[in-house]
C-alpha cells in the first residue's frame, strides 16, 4: 500500500513539473560570431523547466542587448551566458582588417565567422615560388562580404596589432591569399 501511495505521489510530482514552463531568450535570427546582439535578434520562448538547460531568462533581455556573440547563434536556439561576451571587436592587441581577394585567392568553400585562416603574401607573377612561412599571418574571419562589382570579395579578419599595418598594405595591393587552417 505504501508503494502505491509513493508511486502516485511521484507520478503527480512528475506531471506537475512537466507542466511548468519558463520564459527564456531564444534567437529570432542568425547572429554571426563577433557581432553585437540587437533587440531584433531576440525572441521569447517558453520551455519546460529542466535543470540540464541553462538558458537566460527572458526578464534579462535588456542586459543581453549590446553584448557580442562568442559563436554563431542560430535561429531558434536558446541563448546561454557562455555564448556572449562584453568585448567588441577588435579586442586588445588585435586589429580588424578588410582584405579584398579575388576568387582565385580564396577557397571555393564559404568562409564562416570564427574560421582560422592564414593570410599568405603573394606577388603578381606566376613564377613566384611562394612566401616564407614567417611572412604568413594567422587571422580569424569575422565576416565575408558579397562579391563587389570589381570581382573582389572583402573578408574582414582579426589579426595581431603588430601585423595589422602590413596586412592592410598587402591587402590594398591585392597581394594576399586566404588559406583555411584546422584551428578555431
């Protein structure tokens, strides 16, 4: 008899907890890595309470606006604190550089925000034997623009501050190729 009563109480507790929902923040649209969260990016979602999930309560929505995505946030995903940072790009010791590249200086596979790349100096001659590894610059893709009327696609990258001026000068001369690496 005691087991029947305990079973009934357990079932009632489970049914009650399943019916409880919480208002949390979900993504209304995609926000790429490194981009600032706006009010239009956020939507309220009702979810069943689950201790395994740690989404941000919808009541904290105003505190999230203006923060920066630490990964690409997909529509419909629940927003968590580890997906956000206060710091805008570029961070300390970094510079943001736009690199204009032609289709032959870029992989055919689309670049994504957060991709680790090498910026490889190139020359305009076909007889060039390449570049020393010390001339290559490690970078992180922030975003990639559409092809322009001139056929160039601008790739915004984060580089160490010490490399920024050289990368900008080479980019202006069209002397950079982008190589995707295994990092990131």
